[in-house]
């Protein structure tokens, strides 16, 4: 197995596990547990600020991420990032104040960045030449699996053993994943004497190549604005799904079901998105997902505490649409940057994403305390997403002429 090109798919699975822990667990710490955290006496604005705390420390880690992986390599670097996520879960288990939750979130924020999209995207690009869209989808699907698997499991574990022990279960699982990283992960196929994965049997697959030139300054500004708006909306919108449902009168079972439906939709979308990209291109697939996000934002208007269809419609549309913030962004970096600037481009992308999360993270809580309504925020998010897809289209037309 270690001497076969098919081992590249094992690397995808390891990348998926890294995303399950870094982006999946760290995000679900807030999107699922935020109502419980706020019940400890923390205000809505303080609860919302935890998303910003995570983003701040993710941002700080991103400034050093290239150096971090250059010194340690992808294998050891991902191993340590999993340790940090486990440490964050442990700190959550002993937290009893806003300050302690902030410390736990800060540690998780570092693990979120160092074990997330940047290293996994670089890893997949090293191991794959063909089927990059599908490979990237599989490698990033872990964050979506976490949204499906974790809420119902955590609900049952929480009811059985309490909140603190639920965090400890998550810490133990992440430590197990850390061991898998150090045992099975390799930095690139050359360590096994292999070449990146190619498919000799399917001539219809488009090999995704780097751009032949660096992005222009205007193109860079446009794509960074796209990222800022899209990922700010995504991080804040997904992170507040539970409190949106709670504020509109839905119970805990519906909130947890919404997150699971969101995750299932995201899994399906990533696999389909990867296939569409491989055959039709990244820009067209991304535009379709943006339209779905916009529909999801405006559908929140119909959430009234009684009707169930808006809850499931919002969850499905967000699950489908926000796939653009994982698979899509990784592929934008490949198509819009040249080979020497690829890793730097990913780093800049993630820095802007973190800034968007910081600034957008506190908005829903502040709006709720001022107007008593989360739905208004999601309507505004829909407008911002329209602007984002316009910026993306202009970027592609300018940089690669399509």
C-alpha cells in the first residue's frame, strides 16, 4: 500500500481527519455549545465574541504558518495542531467563566489555523496531479462530517455524563487522531518514492494547473474582498445557527438537527462540487453555490418557531452553499496564483478569512441585544453575499479571462 499511488487517497482521509478536529471540533465548540455557554451567565455579546477570539488567534497563527510548516513539516506540524485542539477541549472542560472560555477558545483558534485549510490544501496539491477537485473535497469533508456526527453524539453524551466530560471525550478523540498523523502521514509522495497521483484512464478530467503569472494588484484586491465578505458571513452565519433557532422559538432537538442537516448537505455538496469542478471549472461551480447561500440567508425570514421547513431549508442551503469556503477557496488559490506564490497566496487568503471572522463574529450578538432579532442579520448577510459573487466573477474575468 505504501508503494502504490493509491496511498494518495489515504492522505486525503488523514487530511479529512485533521479538518474534522481543527475546523469541525473547534467550530462545533461554539455553534453547538454556544447556547449552553451563554446559560452559564455569559451575555449574548460575550458569547458571540468567542467566535472573534477564535478568529483573532487563528489570525495570529497564520502570520507564522509558513515558517511553522517549513521548520516542522506537514506531518509533525499537523500532529502538534491536533494536540492543541485536544488541549482546547480539555480547557473547555474546566472552564467556568468568560475568561476561561476565552483562553480555551484562543488555544483552539491556534489549532484551528495550524490544522485547517492551509496545510491540508498544500498536502493534497503535493500528492495529486489529477482529480484535484475530488481529492480536495474528500480531504476537507471532515469539517462537514463533524457537523453531522458531533451534534447528536454530543447531545447524548452531554445528557449522560455532563458538559465537562463531553469536552473530555472530544479531547481523547483528538489525541487519537494526532497519533494517526504521526504514524501514517507523509509530507509528499517522494518519501515513498512515488509521483503525485495521476489518472491515465480518463481523458475528460481537467488537470488543474497554476496560473502562468502572478495576480495583478486589482485582482488580488477583488479576491480578498470576496474572501472577506464570503467567509465572514460563513463563519458568523454558521456559528450562530443554534442561537438563531433558539431566538425564533425552536427547541434543542431542532437546533441539533439543523446542524446535522447542515453537515449532511455539506458532505454531499463537497463531493458533487469536486466532480463539477473537475469537468466544468471552478468559477461556474462557485457561482452556483453563491446563489444557494443567498437563498439560505433570505429563507431565515420564514423561521417563526412553528414551521419546520424553513429550518431544514436554511440548513440544506447553507450546507450546500458554504462549501465554496473550503473546497472552492483552495481551488481559487491554485487557479489564480502561480506556482511560486501558491503557499503564500493560501496564507494571505486565510489571514483575510480570519479578519472577516473577527469582524463579523460579534455582529449577530450586538444586533440581537440592540434589536432583539437575529433574522435581520441574516438578511444583511444575503446582500453581502450578492456583492461577494460579483467580486469573484470580476476577478476571474480579469485574471484568467473567463
